[in-house]
C-alpha cells in the first residue's frame, strides 16, 4: 500500500493529480490518499479527508511507501516507523502555502539525506516508480524522543 | 512542578511529544487543537482550544480567551510549547501571570525562526531554535527533536 498525506490545512492538487496519474504505471496498487479538500477528481486512489492520529499511525505502519508534502509531522512519523518517504514541497508560486517554508525544509532534509525529495510532479512520478519497483528503504532512522541534549536542557530549565 | 505543554495539532504536536522525557517526575497537562489528539497522551489531562491563525482575528480572540481560562484554572508553574498560535498565546499569558515559559521553535524553520517565535522572544523565559546556525544571543540551540 502507498499512503499519501498532504496535511490537514490546504489542498495540494499537484501532488494528488501526479500520484493519481502514475497509479496505473505502478500496476494500480492500493493507494490511500488523505486529500484535504483537493478539487482534482481522483480516479485511481482511495481518498480520506481528516485522519485521527491513531489511524494515521496505522496507515503509516501498513504502507510500503509514504508520499507527502514537506510537513514535519509526516516526515518524523515516517522516519520513526522506518518507512521510506517521498516528499514534494508545497510552493508559494502555486498558492499551496503562505511562504516558501516547505521548500526550505525539503532542501534541508534532502541535503541531510534523511528523505527522498521530488521538486516537481515529473520528478515525483519518476521517483515513486523507482522506489516502488526498486529497493525502497528508510534513508534515516529516528528514535522515539528528542536529542539527549535538548531533553537535558529542558530538564534543567524545569528544575532551575 | 506542574507543566502545561502546548502545541497545535499536526507537526507541532508530534514535536512536543518527543520532548516528553524532560517532563518526567512532574505533573503534565497537555493542550492542543483537536480532540482526537487526546489518544496520543492517554492518562494525562488534555485540554482542547480552538485553532487560530493571523488571518482570522475573531477565531484568534476565542483562542486567546480559551487559553487564558485554562491557564487560570490549571495554574501551571511552567509552560512549554512547540507552537504555533495557541503556544504563542500561552507564552504571552504566561508572562502576564509570572509563569516560566519556553518556546521551542519548530524544526521546520530551517532558514529563520518562525514569526511566532520572533514575537515569543519578547515574552518567553527561554527560546530554542532547532538549528545551530539560527542561534543568536537570545535564541539558544541545544539539539533538536530528532535523535
């Protein structure tokens, strides 16, 4: 199963359309997409609107690959559950976000080699085909909590 | 100590949960913007406030009132937040009540600290960035929510 999530705030038609179009080339596997009011009419995927956290985690666990916008919640969840993730950032020029924040996040985590990033729809389709038919594995593994340095600093702050 | 831990639903909330080991040994009350998120902190007191953003001043007002009411009732010693709007409101109200507060700016802010974080600088006891290159005199870097 491929799990697609674009967060709960705004639609992201570019990502949904590109994934819907590439589905037949993937051999029409089970694809579950959380679409948040996208206007594009989905043909090849199962869609959901808001997903509660418990259900979200189950879907991430069940997925072979996660495809998402550059939202930290999804990126952290995927890395924590050791799932390969392909991210396409929302862009300001298409009105997909109020600033260029997602592009910066995507570039940073791409450079760290934590996640797979597609910067446009064509790259998204190419990379999902590559990941789906190739050997897809999580690029980076996360533990369950913040770095010890941050935990200790906050403990000191609480106790001082 | 009684800690009030605030984050809006989504990525901010996931980052807040990763700070949990630092709360050990203290009483913690959580605050977020979606009822369904209560299940991720079962066993803890969980408060829901309406979400807000700068685009909608009326909603913002109802969030301010709700956060204020809860802080008055909970009487926390410390407020810790990973953002966004409800966290900033918590920091400002915390200052009003003389409560110790910490703002942990989201790891998504890789180029500059968030707008809310910039405002929080005037009110919070401590401001953290999660990227070393964004640390300044008043904004400290001590690791991040990843490990």
